């Protein structure tokens, strides 16, 4: 309790826990690569700088569109591009820098660009178009995902205040893909290794979740991974772990055999 009756009443009011959407004015921005780091066996972090004045991202799972050259040219010899959605892992307004992590697990345009890019290379981005803001005043927070979700999970953990509790279940191929996750919250991290099984084809998240002893109390469950896996995990959380439909977000960040997929699973 804070000692402020109004604040305490809101903290205990379940309606105050309802997530909310905020829309942003969007435009394309011309940025330039400032730094490239391989932070895990299959993860590359690219730091971008440039036209970031007014950039706004309020939700930890926001998405920006990145525009990658596809090697062709349109009318007037204008280069054509392919857009993909990525999480703005960290925005430093003081230094005017934006970090984006790339999970390297296919041979698509984003992977090719991330593996080849160098300091000084240009990149156009757009968005975010809006933010989905999830309050932090739950008894605890459950974050589940594969490599594609790690940037959002990392960002959420950094914004959770001290005194809160967070449980992370993350799927990666092996120990070389694990990242250091930092938080002021009381944090428990479980890594689930698919050990060579193709991404999106393993049930290791579901199997591991079934064995986990989760904390008591009201919690927000956030899931992001391959679309069909995310859908199944949502069902599992509702049926076996007392999840509240109103306090849950399950998203397919990608889908096996498809490109440029982003799906939210709801009733």
C-alpha cells in the first residue's frame, strides 16, 4: 500500500488492471546502422540512429515495420522493399538510438539483411501505429515465448518495478541461445530447449509449462511464438492454470510455412 487512499483503491480495483490501446501518428523514418552485435548463437542486435525525433513506443510488445530491399526496382528505377514487423527492444531518447533484435532462424529478407548489415547502412522504419499498454499492478506476470518474443520479454522485464514478480518460460534451441534477462522484479526464468527440432515444430513449451508450479494470485499471461503453438498455449493456460481471459494476450508472431504473419488469438 502506498498510503494514498485513492491510489490504493485503484490498485485494488480489478478494472484498473484492464489493458488499454493508444494510437500514434506514424511516418516513415530514415535511419542508419550504428552498431551490430551478435548477442546469442541465433540473435543479432542492431542499433539504429537518425530520424527518431518524436518516436513513441509505449507498449513492450509494440511493433515497427522495417523495410528491407528486395533487390528489384519499380517504375522509375525506384528500389522495391519488403516490410516485416519487429519489436523495438529499447529506445534511448537521450542518445537518439533504437535497438532491434533479429532472431536468425530462416533465410528471409530480414535474416539476410541482419547477417550482412554493417555500420553506416541505411534502413527505413515505420510506426509503431499504436501501443497496447498492460498495467503492472497484477500479483505476478507470466511471459512465455520463443526467440521472436525475447525482445518484448526483455523490454517488459526492464519496465516491471521492484516488488513485482515475473515468471518467464522461453523456448530456444539450446544453451548458446539463452540471453541474460535483467529485471528489478523478483524474476524466475525457465529455458526450454527444443534441441534441434525445427522452430515451431516442438511442443517443449507446452510440456514444460505442464510441469511448472506457478505462483498463486491474479496474474497477466502474455504469450508470443509460432501462431499455432501460441493458440494451444492459450487453451492450456485457461484449462490448467486458472488464467483469466481478460488478463491474457496470446499472439502468433510468425507461422510455419507462411510469411509476414502476426495474429492475436482471442475468443
